[in-house]
C-alpha cells in the first residue's frame, strides 16, 4: 500500500480524536463543533496530498455502521413519558420541516439539479441532526462534494439560529406563546435521567479512542448490521443499493435498541459519533474544489429558507395548538440539532424541566429522520 494511502488512513482514524480534545479546550473550536472541524481539517489536507481517492472508499462504509451504533442506546420506550403538548409540538415540528422543505424544493428545482435529494437531506437534518443528513445523502447518491457543501451551509445557517436560540428567542417566544407547563407525563426517576444523560449529553459521555477499542463487541454488532443490510440489498436488487442498506441498518438499530443488554452496552453512542467524525474527515479529504461556484450560494439560500421557514411555521402551528414557548423551543432544538444542543438551550431558557423531554425528542428524531427524508425525496422525484 502506498505511503500516501497509509497516511490518509491514519488521518481518518486519529485526527478526530485530536480535534475533539482541542474543541474541549478552546472555546471557539467548541462553538464550531467537532464535525465542522473534521471537515475543515479534511479540506486542508486535501490541498496538501497528491491523491485522496481512498478517503471516499473508506467514508462510504462508516455511516451505515455509525447509524445503528447511535440508535442502539436509544430508549424509544421513553417516548411514552412525554406529555401530550411535547408530542404534539414535535409532530408539528416534523410536519413543518416536511412542508417547508417540499416548498423549497419547488422553489429551487429549476436552478439546482436533483433538488429533491437536497430536500430529503434537509428533512433528515432538521428532524434528526447531522448523522441523518449524511446517511440520506449517501442513500440518495449525492456527490460527496455536495454533501460537504450541504453541511457547510448547515453550519452557517444553524450557527446563526443557535445564537438566536440562546439569546433573543426565549423572550420573543414567551411573548408569542403560552407560559410553560411540565412536559413529562409522570415523575421521572433520577436513574432514568442519569442513563439518558450519559448517552445523549456529550459533556457527560466518556469519549476515548482507547475505550472505543475496548468496545469492539458493540462495534462488531454494527458491522454485522451492515452485513445483513448489504445481503438484503443484494437479494432484493442484485446490487449494493445504498438506499436499501441505509433503511435496513436504521431499522436494525431501532429494533436492537429494544434488547436491554444491547441498549445498556457502554459506548455505542460515542463509538457511532466517532465514526461520524471519521466520515467527516474522509469527506473533507474527498472534496472537489471545482464544486465551489455560484451554486454554493444557492445551497446556502436553500438551507436558510428551509431552516428558518420551518422554525417560523412550527411556531405558528404551536400558537394554534396552544403549545407553550419552552416546549416549542426545545422540540425545535431537538429536531434541528439532535440531543447534543438540548442542555445549552435549556440553560438559555433557565428551565431544566425541558431537558429530558428534549433529549427524548432528539432520540426519536434520530430514529425517524432517515425514513422521512428518503421517503419524501422519492415522492418529490415523481413531480414532473
């Protein structure tokens, strides 16, 4: 194997660990987040290395292993703990994302080729977070450089919205929506809070490459899910259809999360996240700089319209349904960002009672985002 390829493999495996450590020590890097840092590092090295083609080959197998690992630790039974306003608000948020993303598709379909694929990616992103964006992009065979552009647009637009979330949004929404009422249907045990927090609040999650190696059994189970999905794809279509593979690994991840020993196995979530970081480095290394043109600005406009349009429609629907302000904000955060941003948003609201409902909705978003995104993209592709 050429030395250049060995170096690329080492970069993909080891660089995310370095960037995670740096992001915990430098506030600016922590604001940007490990996913963006991994992309950026990949960009830089792609300009320095002569041939990075192997990076894409590696990246293609990382996400379908990461998705079930992330879902293994999801206690989806906890959804029944939510009160009706929280369930209603999260459902309205998903409805708003699908409706606005579909309208954005119609708006940009004449200027951006295959706009339905990006609409599907936005639906997955804004109902479940970055892992779903990447999974749907791979399933719909979106060019790797466009996946990077989509993520870059999300970093810009999502960063602006997050600043609004932790600054002016709480006051504005409390003037527009009713006052908060508890979002849990019954008393939540301390152990439940600790278990959920350990899995879905990164600050509390043990994150170590050394420990990841010790978690080989759960990682191998993720690999087995990929093997089963690949086998089914071959059986059904005669080829490795990525869409089928992504849907099957998502389904297996959800199904196996109901097995107590698998759900409670330590480290599956952090291992899945690490694979997402590795994927991000690989995609950055594979980036085609010729893709940067006027279409990049259109991408930014498309994602901005989808995200802010979805937020506005969700808040309007929340007012009609008489959803309180804090519940509307935390369910919006759960869909757009996933579980990782729930605690900072709850702190901005000065309301710790919304943490658990937000985490549970974030888990649910991970589970359903791929189905919603891929399904809607297929439906939109039928529009002449």
